[in-house]
C-alpha cells in the first residue's frame, strides 16, 4: 500500500506520476488533478515526449537539460529527496549556519561579532560588495530565539506554499525575497538616517511565504501561540502593521523599535503579496495546513492535517 501524496488516502494499487515522481490514488493520478509541476512541460512537446527513443524528433537543448534534471531529482535519483522538500533543506541550512556561527567558528578562534565573523554572516551597509553575505545572511540568525521562531513559522507554512508553487519556484521565492528584504532594510536605514546596522535572518523570506499564502487563502485558520484561532489575513496584516509602527519607532527612538529589521519584514511581505496576486487563479488555494511530511527519494509523503 502507498499513501496518496495529494489527499493522504492509502491505495493498494497506487499510481506514480512520471513527471513529479509522487504516488497518487485513482482520483488524483492525472497531472491536472494533483497540480503537477510537470504540467508546464505540456506547452513544450520536447519536454513531454522528447525522452522517447522512437519519436523521431530532435530534442531542444532546453528539453534535454530538463530531462537530465528530472533524472537526477526524480524517483530513485541522487537528489530525489529534495523534490518537494526544499522547506526542510532550508531549515537544515539555517541550523547548520547557526552551528557554524555560535559553535564551530568560536572553537576555531573566530569570535562572535568580530569583523571576520560579520563578514561571513552579516549583510552590512559598509560591506554590501561582499555579495556572499546577501545569501549567508538569510540563513544566519542573531540568537536562539530568533532562529527558533523563524524555524517554527517556516515548518508550518513553508510546505503548504511549496506544494502550491513547486520546489523550483519556492526556492527562488525564498532566496530571492530574503536577499531583497535584507538590501531593503539597509537601504531604508541609510535613506532615513537610521543606524548603519547589519542585517541577518530569514524573517523577510518567511514573510514572503506568508504573503503568498495570505493571497491564496486569506481565511485559512491558524493558531497564534498555538491556541488562539485567527484567519491568516488578520495575523499577516497585524504583524505588518506592528512592523510598520515599530520600524518608524526605531528612528524616532520609540520603544517599539528594538533590534529588529522591521523594514526587511515589510519588504518580504510585499514581495509575497505581489507574487501571490500574480499566481492567484492559476493555483488552487490550500484549504488546510499539514505537517509531518517525510519521505525518501522521489519526494515526501503527507501524514496528518494540522
């Protein structure tokens, strides 16, 4: 027996999709019924039929490259686990980076917040040309509470959005919005005469994920602090209002400012809302949150509703 990737129902005779590598019940076996990422290939005959030896047509370079990627990331491929699992790859990278920040490098003599430490992990206005920090700062965090809150949020909301977008677009959204959010925070600080502080953390990228999900299903019920039920739009825009107030409080000396990159949060949220609006109508709105995804090569399986 196998579990349907879409609905979680167990099937004695499951169907496996050749394009995405996941298993489905009879109701969801067609690509259009499980929102298969491979549907985009139907506009490219080479992408769908080009891998057959007897079709008599010459594959385009793009189609051949796509087939090679599918062989590596598809069922049984060496990177098959990462298909549909990029949320957990990012979680792993966050904690690996955290270990490097606070355990490995200090043992090697690179102290916390030293110039070398900052040049590796912090996006700083005086060192914007250190382009590697555009990426490393997304996965680095300022402390245990910082990474714990971001990890919990990404764990619950990331898989839902990744399922809607597909792993490739989800990866681009997460990394791209994280970079733009960090640069936006630095640019806003400099433009408004604020402190020339550095930026680190995945909060901007996570707010982009929240923005996409808010557009796709604004009334999705979530639980603040695990027991206060709220529609998602209230949580998202409430946090945005707080960030806006707190962000300006930073420059005015208000108590809401704190050591938080509020404008990075707002930039990430804006990217998410804009992208969510762009894909709205082309993606099915998620009706519930699910957690406990796991699996092996070829993609994960869903386990229980949350």
